[in-house]
């Protein structure tokens, strides 16, 4: 059967949109349906449809879909799927599906807005026209604001405003930079274009590149978040109602890193090279600072929020190394973070639902009361501190190996984050699982939670043991986009030593390559 | 010059005649105690033929893109003028429909109010097309004086009277400045005709000409309510009845902005560059102060008044010389977009308002009390904030930013973005009220009349249509200009 990619992508985008519209109609009492069934149906269909992308890519040939939207301004609905966006969409669809399992019986408005977030994430992962990307990038703001305010208390409202204003300030810099890109293209070509393919062939001067880089960077740094643009994150994660932190921590950050890769790194490589040391330093500060704050955090979600700042730092460090191996490691880190953050926040959500407390100190000795819960907590904690055989080990190792070549001193500091990660995660496990059990009852995980957590765990292990399932795709994408051979980084300038050192480094630093 | 009244000439006068006739009929209706003719029928009876007539004239002139004057005293027949007149009549009609709401039926002076709307509309109609300074001034005054009276027409409210006086004094100051400017121009050119003046201004005494243009710009800012000439805006918008506020914020603003833009681009085009700095300062102040003051407001109409100041500043970038010369679409695109949104917002507010003023807390839980009105207002607020899903908003802003970047005003573009962030804060304040669940004691279903449902749906569908096919408006405007 021959799948045309354009049809697959259209169906992929339209399914959640139609689902959201149906749910909103239900919310307005214009039609009758079961909201959670509808949500389940739509998320399952999105997951199934997204499986068709690779076969469509193989069979259909061209991966570009275009509809002229505003031709005189060069704004087209151009969608493109490569390995990276394919994987990201697959993971996104999967997480939305599992979130539906954890939150049954909510209102139609709740599910409708969740689907809107899904649309915006899928849309921005697919779009290669800058303004269309911006459209999807902004589309998620209102649903998030709605979910935070309509279901939350005063604190979550405040957090919602904070999130909103931070993100908006960032994304308006992005808008200005995008318009300037189009204008700069207009100056040489005589017509506007916001298509990535057109802009890639355009030569920006280094000064232009630096300003544009900053415009894009601020937006994505807020979204990721990168130190020092992170201050909205703890409040948002800590106050998100109904376990929404699972979606926020698990999925929203990928928009930032994806953008940094797809636009900053690819469109402005020279400026990126200029800023790479700064980026590496910021990433390292994020890694260490996030880990330190997580260590001192008294609340469960606080710990996990700071831990995710720390983890995102590794992705950024990987991108900053600017070589295919590091970049693909950084991208791999996105997926490992999705799995681990969703798992950990699911556990945190489960703990809060049972004990209605957010403080770590209120939990003690759960190992004897809830063995299944304890098993999962230990597993995800170990995954979080990058134990070998988990996916996070692969990503972190690739990142650190690649960045060590470029920034040896900075990478040494970043390694501190790995150690601190073990300190806070294991400290948390010790506090919660062991010690004298408290009086209150603590029910073990229910079937839904078990299904979600075990499926995540299976993915973490399978991808940790067979990382090439996705790392090959990512390495290919990274080297294609960077127009570099994956092995090129190891070229040493000194010609005489080249052969010897390359062999040595290859063996030491390419555990994945050894499979060959 | 052809002075005999033949068929094409009659066409020019028919809309004005119809509007004035409508005004007279409403006044008659006000004097008779029995046999009240329904207001909505009266509005439709005179507005719809006018719009159709204007549409016919527009199509008539469409094939010939060259402009010519029917008579030197009256109208420009440029396509952009005809097009703005058409839009002006449509929005005036949609705004006038609000006066037929049941809640206004038992109030004093309904007929007079409608008469004033008709007269103001006829004034604005002439203002858009006139090619003569005296007619320009007179039609502006017809528009303005009717508006002062409309603001004060809520006879039971003290605030309304106070606002009318404020509006009158500051509006009169604006008129004075504009009149003084025209007098100075007449002094150096001995003509009121745009074409003649334009030729003579370059040879005239430069200091006098600059003085008159300066007065004109300040007078126009007073009329548009830009900072630091904005003191009347908030009081007037809040104290006037919502239907009146709607008319002022959308229709009057549209007419004055387009007319001011046309006169500057036709007559003062070579001189306005000297005032770029002044205009720049006015725009920046309006964006910053308008948005900042909007944040602290407790009344929704007052909040939207300050937001209107900021949005007026966004399209006023069209008055900057480089943009005036090259990127006129940016001005028209943003103006059209803002006018539609302002109509939607105030029409929705009109359905909610009970006495004068609309505390923002009365928007609480609107989406549950009336899903239709709640959704419409929600989408309008998101669009004003420049966010999806109605992307037309963002495209209009992209146009403005593109124009500014091309003209080298990067600082001003950043100020607009800053203003947008500030703006989002208070728009989202309203949005969060609209979507947050209503407490039981405040839960009152909202009743909307079918007329409102139709007009709001029409406006919303227009926005959605242009979101899907943005080329159809943006490219069309480019062609017209």
C-alpha cells in the first residue's frame, strides 16, 4: 500500500484539531459525546497515524507538503518530516495517550485544550516555514493558560501568568527575528520568504546572524529552559493542577531544544559557533545549579522541576559541541528526558494524590507499604542518574564525550551534575522508601499507573540496551543537517598525529559505533 | 469641470441624502408619541440601501484604476477612498444596530440618538472622500459634534454628562488646532483645494507650512486620543453607553484615522518627514502608557479604552514618512483588523453591560453563562493579544513590524513587541475571568438578541475568512493603493 506523505501529515494534524473542535462543541453543549472516550480515540489515532510517517517517507519519496497560504509574504504551510520530527511526534503522541490513562473523567474543555497542545506540538515539529512554526509555537499558550487557571487555585493562576509573560516575551523576540529573516531575504531576492529551505540558501552576514541568533535563542532558552531564563519553571511545575506537570515537564521543553537545533544551529551556524562557548557555560551552570537546587528542595515537584533543568542542560551542552555525535546525543537526551520526566512526575502525581502533601518529609518508609510503587521509583531514579543500560546513559555519555573534545574544562564541571544527580535522587529514594513507616495508609499503584509506568520503563530499558534504534536516526539527521561526517570531529589539526589519535578516540568514545 | 447634475453625479450624493433622510426620520419618530416605528427596521431601511449603493459605485469605478474628480469641491474617486467608504458604512451599520437593543428601548431620546448616529455617519462619509479643506473641517465637525452629543445622551447618568463635557472641550481644542492649521495653509496658498495646495506648498514659506502641519498632527492626535492627548478617552469610553462607545471606538476612529492619513499622504507627503521625531515620541508614549494604564483598570470598558490607545498607536506608524510612502498597506491592514476587533469587543460588552460601566468581575464565567458570547470574546481577546487561532491578528502585526524593519525603525518595533507583552497581561486577565468557573451567586445566564448574534457571527466569520485567505485582503489593499 502506498502512503502519500502529504496525506499522512494532513491527517495527523487534522485529527487532533477535529477532536478538539468536537470536545469544545461538547463543552458548549452543542453535541453529546463522552469526553474521555473521545480523547482516547483521538490520541490513539494520532499515535497510529504517526507510525505511517516512515513508510510514507520511504514510499512517497519527497517529504515536503505545501499549501500556499499567503504567497505574497512567502508564508506557506510547508510541512516536512525527517527522522527527528518523526521520533518526536511518536513520543509526543505516546505521552498524550498515557496522560489520558492517568486522568480519567475530566471535563470536555480539559481534554479539548490538551488536544490543542498536542496539535501545536505536532505542528511545530513538522513545520519548516518560520511563521507557521511561530503560529504553532504560540498556539499552545492559551490551552496551557486555560488548564492552569480554570482548574487551579490562586498559586497556579499566578504561575500561569508568570509562564505566559515569560514565554511571550521570548516568543516576541522570535517573531521580530523571523520577520527580519524574511526581510533580509527580501533585500537580496526581491520577494519575501519565510521558508526554511529558501532561508538556508540565503547568506546572512555575521552581524545579522548574531542578532538573529539572539532573537531565536531567547525564545527557545525560555522554553527549554536554559539558565538564567528558567525562573518560571519551578513555579509552573509546582503549581500545575491535575498532574499537568507531566505534560509540561515531559513535552513542552522539547519545543525549545528542537527549535535551537532546527533553527539556531542550522540557520546561523557561524553565529552558533561564536556563541557555542557561552551556550556550553550556561548549560553547565544549568546542570550544576539545577542539581544543587534539586538537592535542597523540600517538595517533590520542586525536586523534579530542578532536576529537569539539570537534565535539559545536557541536551544544550550536546548542541553546543556542534558535532554530529554531540548533537545527536543532545537530541537523544530529549527523548530520554521525556521518558524519565514523565515517569518521575507520574510518581510524584501518584504520591500527592494519595497523601495530599507535597513535602518530601511527609513520606517515609513506603517500601514496606507499597512494593510496586517502590520498584518503579527506584527504577526511574536509577534511570534519572543515567545508570548504564538505560537510555539516559547513552545520551549523556555521547554528549559528554563529544563536548569534552571541544570544551574539556567546562565538561569537567558538567560532570559534577552527574554526581549531584545521584546524590539528590538517591537521597530522595532513601527518605521516601526507607525508615520508620508513618501511620497513614498508602495505597499501592493502581492498574492505570502500573500500565503507564511499566510501558515507560520498558521503553527506557529497550532503548538503553538497543540505543541504535533511535540514535542511528538522530546521528543521520544531525550529520545531514550539519553537513558533516559523523567522524569528522575527531580530526586533529596536526596531520602527523591524525591517524593514531583518531583510532584511539574512536574506540574510546564511540560505544555505539562498536556495534558495527 | 462638469457642473450639470447627470447620472454619475447623482450617484455621489445618494448615500449622503439617504443618511440625512434617515436622521430626519429618526428625529420625527422621536417627536411622535404613538406608532413607534421599530428602530431596527429604521436602521436597516436607510443603512442597507446606502451600503448597496456604495457597493454599486465601487464596482462601477473598479475597472478604471485612474482617479478623477467629479467636482473639485466634493469627492475623490480613488479606489482606496471608495473602499474605505464602503467599509466605513458597513461598520457604521453594524455599530448602529446596537441601538436597537431592548435595553435602550425605554430610555429617553432613543430617536435622537439614532438621528445623531445617522448625521455622524454622513459626516464621516464625506470626510473620507473630500478634496477640500473646508469640507474636510466641516464634515469632521459634523462627525465630532454628533459624537459629543451621543456621549452625553445617557440623560440619567451624571458621568455621561461629565464625559461629554470633557470630550467636547478636548475635541474642540483639537478642532481649533486643525482649523488654525487650515487657515495658515490658506494664508500661504490662497486655496482650499488639495490638488492646488499640494503644488503650492513647496514654494510657500516653510516655517508657516511646518507650523500648520505641526498643528494638524497634534489636532489629529487629540481626535484619535493618542498620548499625551488621551485624557478624554478613558472617561468617555467608560461613561458613554456601550453602543455609543462602540460607535466612537470603531466607526469614528476609522473615519478620522483614514481621513487624516489621506490628507497627509495627499497634501503633506513631502513635509511630514520633518515631524517623524514628534510622531515617534507620540507613538512610543501611547504604546507604553496605554498598555501600562490598562493593566490597573477595574472596569472592562476603561481597560479597552486604554488598549485602544495602544492599538491606535500601532496603526499610527503609518504616519511616519518612510512608511507613509512605501508601506501604506501596513496602516490599512492594521486599521481594518483593529476596527473589526473593536466592534466585536464593544458589541459583546454591550450585551453584558447593565448600568453605565462594566466591572471586569462581571465577565466571570462568561463562557459557561453564554458559550457563544464567551467564545467570541475569548477569541477577540486572543486576537488583540496577537495570538492564534485567529492568525489574522498576527499577520496584521507582522505587516506593521515588517514595515518598521524595512524603514529602519528597529527600536520602535521592539517597543511594539514590549507593548504586546504588556497587553497580553491584561487581555489574559479578562480571558482568565471568562474561562474561570462562575460562583453560584454570580451565575446569571446572559441573554443575547438575534441581531447581536448575527452581527457578531458576521464579524467573526470575516476574521476567520481572512485568516484562511489573508492574501485576499492584504494583496487587495496593495492593489487598491
